[in-house]
């Protein structure tokens, strides 16, 4: 996640001034100029029509190829071990509940989520805290972080009863959202590449239904087509309704007290929700998040929340 300031892009217009050729044109008759103009216009019109037909054919082929690809991707399977079924929740149902008012007596549930892993420095330390407190989380993993060194950590996240989600393959905004507008093909391809990388470590039976857009769904334009493609893969995009502020760059909280203060303020966006999805990060430099995690866990325990993961 990054700071979301509105971007103002100012385009300048370049005016090209041309001259010359006047002598030549004086020797041409009006009839010849008119005839040539008609030929050129007819040729240009024919070229434009051919280009449009080619573009439509290319788009149709691309769409057909994507549809075939979508239908060929196995979407059965789970993103967690069998023993985690008891505390696993459907992402679509959770997303719907996030903004709703709790009903009287409703069980409150918290979903601790970590973006930007997996790595060998911070991810294992987060896992150690979760294990110490006997709770679980959902790790939204960036696909291109999976390699021979990090594969054992990803396997550990899975084996210890946590959920695994996808956080794109590259996390490159300009690829996923050029000019802040979603590129559905890039997003779809990154979902497939990430899923393939995860299956290479966790087995072909692995399937996740949880996707988090880098920067969050609320930050970008024209996401409908990408959302639809993800839905065909049985993936649900998931934002959050609580946070510790660790995505704010230089403005991020500098200590535990400041992180908890930020977290308390974030709860006021949906103050009556029974379901809390907490945004945190397990990137290598998130030391304050690691230090804050015990306090976050204790807060939710003290307030009667059940700990769940997103399936």
C-alpha cells in the first residue's frame, strides 16, 4: 500500500509549423489536385477500415484466448491445511460483513493480514509471534518473492495453519494500473503466475480465493473487468477496515504507541462492524509492525474477538 494523493497530469501541445513546396503546387492544375486528393482519401479510408477490422479481430482473439485460459485453470482446492477449516471464512462473505453493523450478540471476528512477503527476514519473526499467542493470520504473498530461499517459509506459513492469499506477482503499480487505470490482462496474468508459483511449493491441490490489490481496491479506476476475471478464477478481492499505519512510508508510526493510536483511529471508519480485517505488512523493514503485533493480538483477545483466516 502507498499514500494516495490525486495525480494531476498536464499534457502540453506541440505545434509543428511546416512550409515549402509552394512552387511545385503552382504547376499542378486544380483538377489534378482534386483527383489526387480523392485517391489519397479513399486509400486512407481503406487503411483505417482495415486497421479497425484487424484491431477487432485481435481483440476477439485475445478475449477468446483469455476465456480458454480461464476455463483451463483448476480452481478447486484450499489455501490452508485441513485443521484450519474450523476458523476459515469465505472472503466474499467477510468483505460484505466488513461495512455492516453488528447484530446483537453476534460473534466478533478479526482477520490479521500481512502483505508484501514472503521473505526470510521478517516473515519467520511474524510467524513466531503468531505461534506464541496461539492465533493465525492470512498472508497476502507477492508471487515473485517465492524462490528457493523463501519456499520453506511459505510452506511454514501454510503448515502452521495460516491462510495464503495473492498480492499480485510484481507489485508494480505502473504495470497493474497504468495512469491509475487497471490493466485487466496484466492483473489476470499476475494472478495466474502467482498461483503457479505457490502450487510449485504447496502442491497442485493448493487454491486460494483471496486476492488483495496492491494499494487496495479503493485506490484505482476501471477495476470492473479485472474483478470479473478474478471472479472467474473464484478469487475475491479483499481490502481492510483496520490498520496499523505501516503503509504510510515516512509518515508511518515510529513506535508501538503510535501504531496502536493509528489502529484505534482506523476502527472509527466502521465503528459498529463485527468483522475486522487488519492491514499489516511483513516486508523486511517492518520492525515497528513486528513490535506492535503482540499489542494488536492482545487488544482483540481482550475485546472478545475470534481469530479467523480468509480462505
